[in-house]
C-alpha cells in the first residue's frame, strides 16, 4: 500500500524553534508568524500546524530561554565564583538584543499571567541550579549553614533586573560582589 503525500521533514520543528528564538532576540516580541515561517524557510501552514497562536509560540520560546544552561563556576572561593556569575550576568544585560527582549518580556509578564509564571518558575529553577556555588561556600566556611540563599540570590537578581529595566548604569562586578558579601562595611 502506498502512502500519499510527502514524508515529513524531521528538521522543521527545530528550524521553527530556532527562527522564533532568533526573532525574539532580534525583534523582541514584534514579529509575525509569517516572519517565523520565512526565517525558518517553511510555509506558513507548517508554523500554524505547530502553534495555534503567536502567544503559544512565544510561551514555548520564553520557556526555552529560561531553561538555557548557566555555567556554574568553581574558582575555589565564593568571592571568585560570584565575580564570574556577576560578570556573566552583566555581560548579558549589556547585549542590546537581550536587554530589549527582557524589557518587553517583563512588561508582558504584567499583562499575561502565563508569561509571569514562566519567568517566576524559570528564574527560580535557574537560581536553584546555581546554588552549588553557595553550598561549596558553606562547606568551606565562607557562608553560615543557615544563610538565606534566596535572599542572597534575589538581592543580586533583583538589583540587576531593576537597573537593566530602567537603563541605569550597572557597577563593576567587583563592586557588586563586595556589597553582596560585606554590605557597605569597610573591607
């Protein structure tokens, strides 16, 4: 018995996801499903077969961004590890495409509970994965065993998001690490 039609191209799903990711970075949320189809080199129907709406595609794309692997340094000290984490994070916010996308996505989170949930759970999951840095610091005696790791993490993440969203200058990594570890007391 013969099967009619073309055999499905196994690369189409990947190409559409890659196109959506690229467009979110280059255009923020301002693109169409036709733009995705053109960037992926597929027909419009191929995109709509996978995503009923642009929102569905955006939610999956944003979840993919939130699930991106974050390098976890091991410099041998909490200060060194934090310097790497802070430097990497600041470098991301200094990329115009990432900063623009973050501003739009945070704005969308205020309007769309599903976007807010992706950010909330994605950020928490990413932060928890990086806690190995703090766990090693506790083992080395650099942090007390009862350290509030959420507070330490949120102090940095909240500060960077606040400054990034408002286009305020970000200090040098060393200054941020100093304040995170010692507050404003003399070193």
